[in-house]
C-alpha cells in the first residue's frame, strides 16, 4: 500500500504543482506481491489542465528503511508522464506509462519502460458517477523476469461536487 501527501498552492490555476512525502507499507499478502520493506521518500507532481486536456508528471523516489532485510533493499525511482484528452461525449484517451528505475538491479535490468494507451468512458450507474478505463502497454525495456506487456482495467467512483 502506498500513500502520498502533497502540499500545493492555495490559488487555482491551469498549472498546479505539489511536493511532499510518499510512504510504502509492507501489506502484501504474499512475498511475490510486495517488497516486505517499509519505504519512504519524496514525491512531486506538476499538472496542466485546460479545457479537455489534462497533462501531468508524477515522480517519486522510494528507499527502504525497515522490514525484512532478507528481502533486499528498495531504492526505486518512479516517473509517470501523462497526456489525456476528454471528449464531450464522456470518452477519453490517454497515455500514462509508469516508468521505473531500480537502483538495486544491474543496469541491464534496472529500467521498466512501458508504451501504450488507455481509453475510458465516464458514465452514470444509478445516481453514482463512474469512469471505466482500459489500456494496453508494451514493455519496451524491462527486467529479464518481467512480462512482455500489460493490460490494465480501472473503475473509478467519481464525486464531482461536495455541496
């Protein structure tokens, strides 16, 4: 489980930035699903939103500080650039590859570089606003034991106003 906190300026603008800490907790139910280490580090985001465009970059650096030492250290850089366009019909298309660099791996296996795209649709189910998104990404650069490609599906509950 990861959680981030961002300090941002109070005024609204087409450009929004934030900086803060990120924490990763060893909550995986299996050793294959997590690092077994407590990790933390800095995170930052820069977002541009104008009309139908949403463009952003999110980055963080995680370093382990506690947990199962037999599992090895965590020292990973994460960079997620995003470009997204939303149509008036509720459909959207975007590209937001999750790029990582593992500083503990040998150079040949350190990078994960996916490239692909997602399509999505915002809609109502009863009184609840939802967004469904499906994407496919080819791993152009990856560690030897990583998959060749990924498919991701997400459902997001939307709460557009809190009046």
